[in-house]
C-alpha cells in the first residue's frame, strides 16, 4: 500500500484553497458541468456588486446600491443589501452601473456602408444586356440557379439565410464592442435585397450555442441596387421595391397553396418546394418583424407604405438623413435603429476646392449629429447602433456630438437599453436592472457613460465579467532635462492652460451650433388666399372661348369660379392681381418627363418590367420642381425609360413643391404604362457580348409584346375561373396584372416610337387585342402615318424640332407636329428633358414657325392637348369654369421669346413668384457661405475629431443623397454609354 507524499498533499491542499478563495468550488456543479481535469474550472456563479451608482432604468437611479448575481441572473438589487456568504464581493464605489447595452444591427467581420440606391445611372450596355426571371436570354441568375439548389431565381433574395448558422464569437470583433459597453447584439446578414434573418446573441467569449438568445430575430430587407457583374434584375430602385412586393405576395400564396395541397393530396398537383418563400412566411404572417434599410429619407417613407400594404410588422434602419423630411419619418410611426455614422470633413488640396462642394453636401455634414434628436422630436423610439462605423471607437465621440445637438441623456440611455430590448422582444430579460433579468451590466468608471472622459471599466455578460483593457503608457521622447523655474511647467516655460483641451472645447462649441437650415425652408405654397381675382389681363383660356383680352379670372377654393367679362366685388380675403399688360395661361403640362424620379429611370434588365411603378420612386425633393415651376409648368407625366419593350407604370404629378411624394401625385389621373419600340429595346449597337436577351430584332419586339398580352389574357381568365369555382387562385403576378389592366381599359399605354413601320405594327397589334393606345411618344415619323394614328384615336406627344440625333430618326422633321395636327391627330409637345421642360412655352411656339399652326392652337400643344392625352382634361389644361385653378402669369405673350413667367399657381395656391426668386437665391448663397466658413474653421484645426478623417470618412462626406443624385444633370429616356 503506497503512502501519499506529505509535500504533494500540501501542494494539492494549497491549490484547493486557492480555488476556494476564487469561489470556484463553493457551489457544487451539476454532473453535466463537472469538467474533466485540464479544463478551466467553471467560474463562480454568485457575485455581489456593492456600493455603485446603479441606473436601474432610464431616469431611475439607486445611489450606493448592491446587485446580487447568481447563475447568470440578477437575483436582487437594493440599497444596503447583504452579500450572500457564497458570493464574491466586488467594490463598485466610484462607478456607475447600467443595464448592458444592446446593438440592434451588427455586421460582424466586415464594415457595411449604409445602403445607397444612388448607384443607378447612366444606363450602360451591361445594364441592358442582363437577364431576369422567366425571360429568354438570361445570362446571370437563372443560368446559375440549377447549381445553387432550391431557392429564389434571384440570387439577392435569400430570406432562408440565417446569420445564426455562421456566428462564431471572436475576441477581435467582440472586444471593441464590449469596450463601448455593449453586451448583446443583433448579428445581421450583410448583403442582398431580402437578406435573411438576424440573430440576437450575447457578446460573450463562449461556445456559440451558449450565446444565442434568439436564433431568428428579424427578417432584413434593404433597397440595395448595388451593381453585380451582370447587373441583373432588379437593378433600379423601383425594381427593388417591385421585387420585394412580388415576393411577399408569392409567400402569401405559397402558404395558401401548400395548405390547400395538404387537404387535397390525391386530387391536385403537388406545388413546388421553395425554401425562400417558406422562410418568408413568418414575416408575411406578422410573426417575424422586418427591418427595412431604405437608404434615403424618401425611401423611409416608401418602406413604411410598402410594409403597410403588405401587412408587415416592421422597424426601420435609419439612413441618417431623416432630417430632410422629419414629417415623413413621423408618419411611419415606426421605431428607428439609428447609426451614429456621421460624415467628417475631408482634407482638400486647395482652399478654392471648398467652393466646389454643393450646399446639399454641406447641409448633410452639418445636420448629421442632430438626426437622432430630430427623430425623438417626432415622438419616435430610437435604438442606437454602431452600424456603418469602420472605427467603432468613434461611437462615443459621435454620441457626444448627438447629445450636444439636443438628444437627451435619458433618451440616449433608453436607445441603448430599454428600446432595443423592447424592439427585440426581450424586455423580459434585458434592458433594465431588476431581479429576474439576465446579468448583463455595463460598468463605467465615473458618474456617467455620457461623460466622454468616463471609461467603460468592464461589462458583465450572463454573470461573467469582461474587463476593458488598460491604456498602455506612452514613452516620452528622450531629451535633455533642465531645472524648472518656479511657476514654470515641465518644459521650463511659464505655465499655461491646457492648449489641447482648450482647442478641443472650441471645436466642440463650433460644432454644437447648427448653421444649415432645413431643406423645407422656403418651399411649399408661397400664398394661399381664400380667393383670387385677376383683372384686365389677356387670358389664353385654351378652351372654347379662346383668347380674351382685358378679361377677368375669379378663383376660390382652388377652383375657377368665373372667366371672361363680369363684374366682381372682391371680398376682404380676396387677393386682387392687376393683370394690365400681362398674360394668363393654363399651367403648362409636360406629357413626357423623367424630372422627379429617384434612382434610375429604367429597369432595363428585363424585356418586360410592367411590375415596376414610378409612383414608388417619386422625388419630391429635386430642384427640378422649382425650376420647372419657374417656367409655368404645373403638371408632368413621369414615365419609365425606353430600355425595354414593356416598361414600368407611369405616374402623373402636380408640382406642389414642398409636398411629400404622395402629395404630388395627381390622384384622379388614370394610370398609365410605358412601352417602347426601336433601337433601345433590341439593344442595337451593344456589341457581340450583348445579344442574348430576347428580343434582338424589331419583329421579335412584336412577338414579345403579343406574347405578354396573351399571357395576361390567360392570367385574367384563370383568376376569374378560380373566383367562380372557389379554387386557390394563381399566384398574384404584378407584371401580368398591369398588362391585364391595359386589356381591361383601366391603364393607358404610352409608347416610345420613331419609325412609321413600328408605329403601324403596334396600332395593328393592339387593335387585335381590343386595346386603344393612349399616346405615341416622340413619334418622329408620325407625319407619314398620321391618318392611321388619327383613325385609331391615339395621341401623339412629339418633340418640337429634334432630328438626326441617331440613325432611326433621320427622317424626323420639325413640321411633324403641325402636319399630324392637320390630319386630325391630337398632338402635344413634350420635353423628355429636365432642362428643356423649363421652356415648354417656346417649344409650343415652334409649331407656329414650322407649319403655321395658329397661336391659340400652338399653346394647346403644352396645355389642353397633353391634358386630354392623359385623360385629365376635365381637371386641368384650360381655364374654364369648375376646373383646377392651375395657371401661369406671363410678362408678355407666352409664345414670345422674350416673355418670362412671373407667377405659377396650382389649385389656387402660389408656388412660384419671380419677385421672390432673387431673395431666395441670396439666402441659399448666404447659407452656403456660412457653412463653408464653419467647415474651413474646423478643417484648419490641427487636432480633433474632424482632422485627418481618412479616406472612408471622406467618402462618407462626398456621398450624395439619393434625392439630389442628379442635381444639375439632364435626364432623358435613355442615357446611353457603352462600356
């Protein structure tokens, strides 16, 4: 029998005593937790945090309290609470303890920039060559689908993706987050359109299985139009929205169809298995919240409208520019996950380069720190996130800037604790310090996390402490030491206040004050009188009464009450305008415009994009509205581009500058859709690499259009059959639904066209389907087939005098409009140009020169005739009793080359006044100069948060907003640029 050596026994006893002191062996562990020799012992499960300043929840503080933790939970919290005998006691005096912070949007392993839908123009050969679902010639997604296994035909739609499957805690990634005080976070998918589900995890260095709190937290959707190698569908913002809309309808039908199949296994065909639609089901049924990342202020509004249309439970990942339209953010009623990713000033080569920075970029820089406060001022809940920050350590610096701009500390704390807990549905576990909650705590050395000098000393996650690393002392450079003089500093110089601290404070004070004004300032109706009376003016009625001289126009309630020669006694609320020497016309109407579209005007990846809607991407913030109001324009028809035979759905708007997108839409205008013929749609001249997409010939275009109309007929018939029999209807098809509305006479067709043979082809084809064409757009060879167009009853919306700008328009002539009018065609002149639209009145005058069109008839080319073509002539287009009071006031005849528009009115409200234009321009110039002065002052500072911002921050600064992406650019049907 061997004896146990005394020396070895003493060593083992000392080792066990050390474990007892550390608390590892005080509580016996369950058998499953008793680890074999060699593993790190299970940490102590009981702790008492004594003497700290405890912030129980935002606005509620317990001074000098004690928190008892046991087995990863908060067991108790109170003042003068005795520590359990088995607990390790931690002295927390001098610290402030918060509930552990939660980040609602973490992209781990990469730095995701915020989504931007601005990368959309110009349209290129690659754009037009891409393929898409169901259509022949696919070179991208469908060709790869067979190699991916079951799933969606569009690679960027992956709702079945689960971030939890790839989550692996890494100290390098989680450490910086814990140093900021975060103890839990939502790990989100990084790429795609419908991206998949995120997971809520604790930020502990532990086995991934132990850290997952909720494996499927949110379904993530981003309006991401980032270009792929082939730029496949969807490549436009309106395409992305249409794609999301279609997939949710598909998911709803998928669930309905599978349920029906389970009841009729023996009598019906088995439906296809689709993991993408199956994964989207919980979100479609409001069982899983959806996070939308819209990427712009206006798309925030659109995301909310789409979510309500689809019946989704949703929240929004803020774009950082909600300050542009806080009214729209408020209207969402949603909670916002708000990144603190602010643009920093760049370093520019020369002083003169600052002048090239636009006012809008300067506004975006100056407004950014105020955005969180703006959202709170709208009564919206916000949760703060590190999303988009390449350097996570800038989070607290930017948080301080947000506090300086009006975000309260109470709201900021709620945005880190209670709001994200509630948003994630774990407010019964996290967000506050109280018994029963998870032992996730954030401990700050000092009295407040919001004091930038206060360091996060440690965090507790599931009852385990993670200390922040200490700062390494910096070695001072070796130098010769000299005896210091009395009253001198260590350098032997007279003692001075801390210069670095003083300059930092000066920078902070400069940044505290916002110089930028609201983009809404100076917009909206300039005057809204109860009634208006214009006296002694020359009135171009564009109606049956023709031209009236020395006549009067009476307006009340936004409608025309009287026009002509009558006695009127203005009331006290009537605005009287002396029209002596002035001319009054109806507001001008542009039948073909792309001036107010967000992102690309084309979804050119497919030969049919009938499912996309211009109404989804109306840009209410573009400066084009004001500039065209200055030209007397009041109504425009926003059309999809001409990149495909069947384009997107159009949208008629009134230029009510200052109104939100839906406030611009002409609600009573019947819906339309854009078609196109000719070189664009068959991809002429794009080279040998781009010949796969059908159609590639003009005869192919006819075949394709006929095919889609036949498909729509079959779709409508099947829907009706199922309605009568009670069977499950076919999946809602937004493309065929829109084409079906053409067949039903509910949607008007407007077709881009040039050559006579193609015009005749479409006339004959549509007559076979019983469809009446609304207008031919451009129709530059219309004079050759004017009789056929007139006989069909289609309108012709043409250029005034464009010709020979490409091969297929070599036969265009400036007499086209006049010749068609003489043959009985209803003719209008359009701009197809955001710049030319400012001079529609002189475009109309060209018909007088080319063809001798009478002046009163010439003006109708941009007033009554386009109104009639758009089927809105009962509301606008002429100055007649009961119509909308849309009119323009001119200094001379509207057809005179020297005339200028003095005022523009819509529905009895003044939206443009030339006498105020100079003052408006001066205010904008002063604002820009003040912003430049502020930027230069901060940029010259030798140190501070703005200095040396780096390339990423500079790129962030120069990122143009989607709303102003095309400022100063002329937009057409198709800006061709072969790559």
